[in-house]
């Protein structure tokens, strides 16, 4: 059982970390050279140790669990790594493997992993609480998850809501094929004789096209879905709300819907795309904004961050850099055992070139065309074209690049980048804690589980709650 005081303690720890290391969070890497960001690590006494690490050790930095701690590690750096890990390592993890013969029609390995584990989580709640008779999946996409739930939970009605008509139509067509492939496996796994099995009891799946907005949040939500689905959804039946990688504000929208509609008895939601979250107000900033301003929602918006009373009492404002950081994949980066791409260094040097050659440095995104360049000269050519700036002489470009092409400067940039990623889960954990506290504010017991392998699916945490 989750304890409020423990959540509030961890939330404060997250906030303290974000405040103390705001230079890591909100220092855009494009300005690493222009702003001499390496000085922060020198002042902390971390620079010499970090520079002594091998390439392999540097590649392990983003994940606190693999960070290369030795007897030579500065105590303050070791404490920083430990503090980052402590903000999210209390979430229990789920371990399960795909069963033999799992039908994967059209699914990537990542999607197979997510659909199976999410489907099993939903199924376990249905089996534990027999009163659930239908499942409503927000943002169902191509229908992989809802059709899996429908096929593995006989008698349960499943409706998939998505704003794209092509997904709804394609999902229904795919489901008919999936049923033919799935039936033999289902009979074998459940030891069901084909003569005794009525397939009409399974695969109650209905895709619906709808763009979900705030106005859909009401006590009549299930009634509205019933109307749209031509009565497929029963108005008076107890329902479960599901969202697999509900993007940006959609997870908050799910929570609000869950609270307001009495027929919704449980919720299983995995969030993603934190960089698309809107925020209630900017009353306190732990991180100064750069040229990009984070879009704020209406102060009265019911799905703004923060949602809990605790975090609203001492609000935190996440900048664009912070939310982008929260969307990174620390475990996947460490497991790859590789350092960032060369274009990260090119971009930092290019910012120096812009500062030196132009009266006003534009707030700019150089785009993907420059990111694929094999040399700094090619990078600059593509970037100038993207930004619609006059070209700079080749000799000037070459001279600028040679000022920093000493190996050591590039290595410092990569170290700084890797250290920033350590804070990704801290920011994500604060968002998750806010959502849990919000449910507790409404007298509903929540829990968070590490549902997916974070290397396979970086947005791996699922929020589960049930009304008593």
C-alpha cells in the first residue's frame, strides 16, 4: 500500500535534486562551448575523475544502476548518482516472457513486449475483480492491445478509441484475421476441446473513431461511448479504463475521466511524451527558459501539471529542456555501450560559429538534414541552408572547428551529455508521484509498477488504481 508521506518525501527529494543540479537540466548542449558549461563540473571537483573514464565507462553513465562507481569516485558524485536512483528504484518490476506461439501479426518486437505485458496486467485485474465486464482503451492506435485483451479475456467487451479513422478500420480488419490465428493457441493454452468451445464468447472488440477532448470528461462518459459505439458498450456495466503510452496530457485526461465517471472502476495507464505536457502556471522556476518558451495551459485547465494538492502548494515549473530530458531512455543508452553521435559536437561548435559571425544569434533548429552530415563543413552547409543564412567562408568554418578539434573538448561534451541523462528518471518520477498524489487526494489507492523492460520500452511505468 502506497503511503502519502513517502510519496511527499520522494517528491521533495526530486525537487531538491532538480534545484541543485539545474545547470545540468537546463543547459542546452548547443551552448556547451558558448557558455563554458564544463566549468560547473570543475567547480564540483568531478572533472578529472570523469575525464579518466574509458569510453565503455562513459557509455554506462546515463543509468544510475550501471554508473562506474569506484574508490576514486568523488564522494559528492557518488552521492548524486545514489540520490538519482533512490527517486524511482522503489517501484516493483514485472518479469514475464512471451509465451510460445504468441501471435504477433504486424507487431514489432517492442510492440509485442508491450502488448503482452500490458494485456497480462489488465487480465489479472479482470480475474481478480469479477465485476469488470468491459474495457475502454484510450488511444488504441492500430488496435493491438484491445484485440489482445478481447481475445484473451472471453466475455469481456473491449472498445478501442482512436482519432484516426484509418486505425479503426484497419484494426477491425486485422482483428478478424487475428481471431483465426489465435483460436488454436487459445484452445491449447486453456485445454479447451474445440467441440465444447463457443468462439462467440470471445473477441468482443469494437474500434471507434473519436478525438478525445476535455469536454468528453464527465459522469456521462460511458454513456457517450455507448452512443458512439451503437450500444456496443453497456451503460450500466462496470468498466476499466486503459491507456498504453497515453501521449502528453492524455494520461491526465484519463485520470480525470476515471474519477468523474461512476461506471469506471479501475484504470491501467502508461504515459509517454512528457515534452508535450502543459502546465498550470509558472509561479516558480527551477530552470530558466532558453529561447523556447514552454506552452502553458489555461490556469483553470483540469488536466494541467501539477495536479496534486501537494505539488500545487509549492509549484514546480518544468522548462522545455527538462521535459525533453524526461523523455530520454537512460537504460537503453547505457545498454548500447556507445557514445553520442558526432553531430552533437558539430552542433556545439556551430553555435560558436553563429555567435562569432552574426550580429544576432537566431533561436534555431538545424533539422535532420544537418544531423546526417559526415563532416563539419557539410554540417554547416546544411545548417545555413535550413536557417536561411548566408554561407560563411570555408576557411572560417575550418578555423572555428580546429579551435575545438583537440579530442578533449569533444569528450567533455559527451561527459556532460551523459550526466544530464541521469536526471531523466528523476523528472519522470516527480510526474508519476504527482499523479499518484492526485489519486490519493480523491481517496483512491494508486500504485506504480515497472511493467516493461526499460531497454525495450523506455516509458516503462504503469499507473494502476481501483475504486473500492
